[in-house]
């Protein structure tokens, strides 16, 4: 909202990106993707939160970076862009 206010009131060029849950190298081991991988490799249970029916969209860090670069090159000032993988 702050970036949009700057764009609207001060005529500052702003582009907003909203990325999905991002994963990739050097992620903290307690985060869900590395935790699941290490637990499965160690033949341990993976944590299930709630009833286990929740769905998340995951985006690899390189794809996220490419999406941001695409918005920088082709975005419209004041635009808002969602970066996600189509779950289909």
C-alpha cells in the first residue's frame, strides 16, 4: 500500500511483485521444503499441520528472480504482478 501511495501521490515509479512461497538453495533447514526432503531421506515422518488438506503454491528461486526481471523490463509503472506457477 505504501508503494502504491508513493506512485499515486508523489508520481514515483513503482512496480510491485507478489511471489508465491519461494524455495531454493541455502534455505534454512527448518523451512518446509528442506525439512520434508531431509526427513524423507532419513526415513522420518514429515510434519502435517491442521487436517493436511491445505494447498500451497511453490516457486523456485531462479523462476522468481526471472519473474522480477521480466516485470522490471516489461511492467507498467504502478502495476502489481503475481509470480506463481500454474498448479494444473
